[in-house]
C-alpha cells in the first residue's frame, strides 16, 4: 500500500503543480496528459495510466477486503430483521 500511496500522491502533486490549484481529476486533454506523464518521468500517457490503474485496483481490493466483514454483518442483520 505504501507504493500505491506514493504513486497516487506523486500524480496528485503533479496535477496541482500543472494547474497551480487543488485538482483531483485527471485531465482529458491528450496534450495535458502527455505533459503530466513526461513531468512524472513516464515515456507517455498510457504508461502512466497503466501504473495508476494498477495502484487504484490494489487499493480498491484492499478496501473491499477490509469492508467485507462489515458488509457480511450488515447483510446478516438485514436478513434477520
């Protein structure tokens, strides 16, 4: 999870620097995407996007596993009501 945090934080910081403001959404403009990728030492946008997807999926899986016991308890409570 540490690697995911560092990567996501680095991308977020890169977005903030490029836009000189708080930003949490990735740009849609292809040129802006390319600029961010290069600024973060990726050869092109698809390489950065693949890295982001990998980290996002890992974080989502971790949270799903963390919340699974709670969801099971809530579902069991709903069934008994």
